[in-house]
C-alpha cells in the first residue's frame, strides 16, 4: 500500500477508536446502574467494526469496475431492502427502519448511501459512453433514481438519512456533465414545494425544525436536548473538564448522547482543544479522499470517490451544526464515531471502495 491508502486507514481507525472511547464514556454509568456490563455498547460497536472490516476487505479485494457494470442491479437490490423493511422490519420509537438478525440490528437505509453512489456513478458513466451532452431527459431520470429511495427512507421515517441520500445524489449530478440550469430549476422548484414537504413531515419532525429556530420555545421538551448540548460544550471551556468528569454527561442530562450527540461529550470533557483536534482529523480524512479524487482518471472512479467524500463531509458538517444548535435535529450520526452500527459498517465499505479505486484505477499526474 502507498501513503494515501495507509493515511486513510489510519485516520479512519483513529476516529473509530475515539468513538469507542466516548461510547464507553457516555454509556458505562447508565449500564452499571441497571446492573449490566459497562462495556455492552462498546462490545456491540466492536461487533459492527468486525463486520465493517469484512465489508472493507470485500470492497477492496474485487475490481471496482464490477460495480460499474451492475449498477442497475445494485439499485434494485437497494429498493428491495428498503421496501422489505416495511414488511419484516423491527419497529422502535415509532420508526420501522431495522432488520433484527441474530440479535444484531441492521439498518438498510444506511447502506443505501453507498448504493446510491454506485448507482449514479454507473448511470452517468454509461451515459458518457453513449453521448457527449446530457439533456433534460437524463436529468429527470437521474432525479427519479434519487427520489425513490429517498422517499422510501423518509417514510420509515428517517428524515436524516433521507436528506443525506438526496444531497449525495444531487452532488453526483453536479459532478456530471448535466447543465447547471437544470439544477438551478430544481432548487427553485424545491423552494416552491416547501409547504408540501412540510405537510409530509411527522409532527415531531416539524417540532424539531421549529425548535431549531427557537430552542427556548420549549426548553423542557423539544428544545431540551439542544440546550443541554450547548451547556455541555460551553462548560468545557478551552481544555475541558477531563475524561469522565463531564457533569452534563454523567448526570444523564443529554438523551441518547452516545449516538447523534456524541460530539457534546467531547466538547464538555476535552474542551475547545479536543473538539479542534477531532475536526482536524476529519479535515485529514477529507483531504486524503480529495487527493485520491484528484488523482483518479476514469470517470466512474471519480463519481464514486466524489460521492463518498461529499457523503462523509455532509454528515459530519450537519451533525456538528446540529449539536451546537446551527441546524435542526434530524438524526445524522457522526461518521466513524457515533454509536450507529450499520453506519460504521457502511463507512468501512466506502473506505474499502475508495482504496480499491486508488489502487486499481488509472491515475493522472496532479
């Protein structure tokens, strides 16, 4: 392996280790109080990591050009799993998003992020072999490819993952040779349809958006989690309170902190400096992936690496904004860190595919 591949693996590994440390931090006390092993959630995340490494090896071992040839099959497999969850999925907290397999909860919508990247990369690469200029028909068809899985995920309901799938798909359209005028018209149409989208949202999702605009409107209800998160991060100061010393964390004032709000414990216990180090690690991950993107010559590889890079960046950016009150709470995990087992598996599958493309793809001098 060369420097880029090793760098990507090391950075992803460091982020995963940080995640394991803070998953333990946020859950150990609660588990002990219930008479359970303090390592329960860490062990579950480690199982997901083991499965993720199997996916990583799978995606790194076979030629990535296979995915270019079977992109349509990948798309229908994606839809099959997204629809199957409505029939055989396990319901929890009012959402039906998971399959329960031998005690392991698997969320197909997370894997859909990778599937939509492969689908659109294959579609646009195939089009480029047939014609030079893409027209409105090609744009509409690509939009349909994105909207069907997006709506299937939102209906579960899983608004956060649906947003990630849609945004990633639109970014890949942006990378293609489709005229920007179609994208601008889509943005205008999106604004016009905002009232319709608002009606589609569940009441608790509408409440989250209202709370984002004014958290103090309901400080003990829908605004509670964001307010407590801001208190935790603000109280951390520059150096933080120290590991296991966070009062907001260990008084259990932030619900489900080990999942989407895990950044708040990092800010509380390791302060601004610790938060900055974490953000710098993400910068290194994105920079290394961007370097791979710039070095790849073939079109399919560029679409895949660009789509994955955007997917990671978008999730990290929205999650951090969400935790500090700059974005609505929509349920987007922090890549490689949050307790989100299918997300971790998907991220390692994506990592394997990026390295595969860099190792096997035709490179250009940059």
